[in-house]
C-alpha cells in the first residue's frame, strides 16, 4: 500500500510540475516539444512500479550500464589507437622545433623593461 501511495504522490507532483512548466513558457512554439518530453516522463512514471514488481528495473539498469560502459571503452580504445599513430612534431612549425644538441644554448638578454607607459 505504501508503494501505491508513493506512486500516486509522484504522479501528482509530476502533474503540478508539468502545469507549472507549461505556464512559464514564454510562447506556444515550444509547447509541443515540452509536451512530448513530459509524455515520455509520464510513461516512465507509470511503468516504474510495474518494473519494480517484475524485477525488470534491475535488469534494465544493468543492461543499460553495461552497454554504456562497452561503448565508452570502445571509444577510448579507438582514441588511444589514433593518438599512438600521430607524430605531434609534424604539427609544430620548423622555427619552434628544438635542436637535439644539448650543448648549444641560446641566451636572450633583456636590457630594459618598461611597464605602464
């Protein structure tokens, strides 16, 4: 009975929230998009108790997280492979490339610095 009461309470809060959002919208051009999104949320609210009772909710969340993890892992592997094959020095202009000789050092002498003129 407690679950049913909480479900009805959530639906009532949802309806108040939808009404408030639709009243706040400045124009009618976005109303249909908000209604579609809110309709999807309503379907989710209605289905949650059924999913809890049948145990589908845990399976769904586990499936979602495992698929998302796999997609992110594959994407990271692709980026890693791409970055391994790049020679970053080819993007640096010749004038900024350092010579490999350690003993050749150039000095810059500054005679005067003026600030605020």
